[in-house]
C-alpha cells in the first residue's frame, strides 16, 4: 500500500493513527465481551477504520455526519464519551436512547451525528434535508452520509441521489463497498464495473478511493470538502474496502473464499499505516506501546462505569410521555373579521399565514411551485415566498419525506404535500419508521406536516380516492388530523405546523370546493386532540369526521325527529375519548360513521373503547357504518354503493328503533 504524506506534518500523521487505533481496540474488546455473553450483538467494522476516521477528520465539527453500524471511528473521532457509547450498547440510561434502541441507532445533536435506522435507505434522504437547510441559510457546510454497497440497490438511494443532484446539495455520499451485503457478493448486488459509475447517471461528480489507505481517504475527502464549501454540490464517493468479519458476529464469514480473506488481510489499514510510520520514524515502538496502554485504560475505566450502572428502569408514564415531544400549543384566538370561503381556500390561507409566521418553513411536493399543486392550494406562493421555500420535487415521496426529517434535524420546519394521499405508500417507510419513532428513540423532534388530499365521491378510482388514515392512527408517534369545515381546517393546520411532532393532515378532496364557511381572516390556531360537538342531543351519539360529518348532517336534516348529538372528531390521534364517553353516557346509543373500510379502522377502536369504558350506559349495540371491504371503484354508481352515505341513514333508523 502506497502512502503519500504530501503536506501533512507529523502531528496530523500521528493523530490519524491514534484515531484509527482507538476504534480497533474498542472492537477487539467488544468481541471478547460478546464471547463472554456480556454484550448481545456486534456489527464489526474491523478493516474499515480508515474510511470512518478519514471522513470524520476531514469534516468540521459543526458539519453533520450520518454513519452506519460499522462506523465506530466516526463516533470516537467526534469524541463521543466512551462510557455513554458502552452504556448505549448495554441499553443503560446514560446511553443515548434510554434503552429503547441498540448499537448505533441513535443521534447526538451535540456531536452533529445522526445514526442509522435498520431500514438503511432513508438516511440518505435525511442527509439531503440537512444539507438543504444549510444551503438555504447560506452556510458553507458539507453533510456526509454513509451506506454500504448493498443499500445502493434500494429505491431510497436513487431518490436521494437524484434530489441532491437536482437541488445541488452539498452532500458527500460515502459508499463503503466492502464486498458483501451480509452473504450476497457484489456481483449479485449490481451489474456495473464500479458503483461510482451510477453517479454519472445523476449528473454527479464521483471518486473511487482506496478505503484502506487513511492518507488517501483523508487527503481526498479534505480536498473535496474544501471545494464543496466554496461551490456547493453533491459528490459520490465509492470506498473500496472489505468486511473482514461477519455482517454481525453470529453470521460468520464461511461464505467468503479464504484467498479473498487473505488478500484483504494484507491490506489492513492500521498495521500497514503503522509500519509506514515506523519506517518513516514518525512513530516509535515505545510510543505505540504507551498509546495502546492509554487506550486500554480508557476503555476499561469507561466499561467499568457502564457495567456498574444499574439496569435501566422506567415507568409507563415515562414511556408513553416520550412518544411525542411536549408541546404547549399557544391558542391564538380568531379575529372577528371573517370571510365566507371554500374549504380549499381555508387550507391555502392557513398555509400562507404560517409561511409568513415561520421564516424557515419549507413547502415541498410535486408541482407545488408555479403550478400551485394539482388542487391550486399553493398557487401564487412562489411570488410571495420564492422557489427556495416553495419547492417542486421529483416524483420520489420517500426521499422527500426523509428530506423533511433532515430539515427538522437541522432546525427547520417542513410541509410535504402528497399529491394524493394514496401516493404516501411510496413514502410510507420514512413516515412510520423514521418520523414516528425518532423522538421516542433519541429525543429528536420531527417537525413535519404531511398534507394528505384524500377521499372518494369524485370518481377518481382506486388510486386517487383512498382515505387511509388508519395506516397512521395505529402508529405511535404520529398525529393525525382530519377536519370537516373550513374554519377548523385553517386553525388545525396552523396548529399542526406549530407542533414539533409529525402530523398527517388529511384534506378531503370532495370538500375542497363544495363546502363553504365563515373563516377568520387573520392567523389563529385551534387545539389538536379536541373534538367539536356540532349538535347536542339526548337520544343517540353520532361520531364522525371528514366528509362523514356532512353525510350525518344531511341525514339529520331529513329526520328532525331524531334527538342526536353529533360529534366531529377533527383529530384522530390524539383522540378526544372524553367527549365521546360523556356523550354516550348521556344518550345510551352510539353510531360511528367513517369513509374508510370497516376492518381495522378508527371506528373499530372507538367501538372497543366505548364497550370497555361505557358498557353499563349502553341501551343498544354500538353501530359502525363504513365503506365496503373493496378497493374504491371508478364508475359513479359503483362508487355510490361503495361509500357508506346511504347505509348510514338506514343504520341510524334501525338503531333508533332498537
């Protein structure tokens, strides 16, 4: 292995050696502890230290790094306290996730490190969002994100590269090509000479770097970082290296040919570099011996701290309380001046006033800029706020949701428009696995609102008509809002944007231009998690949301003899169960109307909750009225049969006769 010292002085040369040696010695200790049963799992980066250390050393301390589980050298180079690292791996309280996640699945804002999740791809899009925030603030910074050659087969990888290229984001995509994705060799992972060749298709600069050569890694990455800070742009780096141990220790390496293992063993980044420094008389054997003794002492003393720490304990209230970031929603009362406007205009108005109130609120989505979105909600926004804040995106929902997460990590807010709620399936993973879990895992908020134009009745067929709120109401960590009236839509949207937690904001397309209401002209907010009683009554409780509220009102207009109490939930998560219980205890009857299909919907949960908590007050069975258990048909007569509007009236009358 050839080393070129260049302009590096001895201090830098020694520092790089020390920074590689520490994670190697930690790993060697962890392998011993693993065999002793003192830790449960280990993902080894032995043989790849030059990449982690070289990249982390080239970046400034204020620049974010998004490592993976073989990048221990990133954490040690950023001087994360070892006792906290060891406690993290043991699930102790002084770790970074309160025992809720393992290994390197955590972040630390103090160290500007954002750890991985097991679904590897989203962190690439998160890096895009972090870099976007830096670019918008005109901060000359680089964001580095790691992944392996296996993850380059994921759609998130390609989406993230495309977004970074289109938006010219200062991201270093660091691909550790270490030979195998668990047991699958590279020739079964991709069919090109080099992974770096993929960057060309995205109009992106690329480099192939000898990943086991610390001086090559450090010098080339340092040079690139300086260039990117001057002229922001993404760069693709393929580090050629090898995984000398199993994907995890339990998987072993029997699938690797012995000759290949021997070949790469000769390329060990530390032993080769050490021999080079000894030959150049930069290091002495005595210095190395003393250094190893110091590191050994540091490891053992910090391990003692971690091992002596009591097993983590918690309470149910603590666990539930950490799912969301605490948020004291300041209620801004509406003004007396109102305008009679459509539902769609109320959404647009609330979004515009929020953009005025939050200078670092970014709107992203397909066709949301000059075109104004397919429903024209952001029409005219680019003239008011500029294209930097109102951003057309490629068709890549997953990368954009992930980028919104990155904006939040870097202190901004984001509103993502799904062109149709149905399309959220293409971004489902980062919504339910990143946004929803990030605060519970390591205390990071996800300040993201995902707008979800949804619902049937407009003849749009199976892929543009779903009302899929139940996918998210069952996912802890997400808030779900679903207004039925213009005034509520505006006030709940502004509150959702203020909320530092992720919110799925459902907007029924059928209400956009058919429902009018008096809406305060000025900015105001409404509380999340509080239902609205639209009509009081004593004979039956009707609970609904979205278009279902209007169907219920129509039915009650046709049957004025029914003394019904009508509750508009407005927010599905958190759910205002107290208002439901109080009403049922008064009326003794409950009927729940939802546009979603029956099984697994919010109506089922409400029914179960009422049966468990109000059973003795009921005078009749709880009724659920929903759409059919089929996809949504296109033809108008079929769609009318699919939707529950007619069945609701029939079921309501049956319930009153019970």
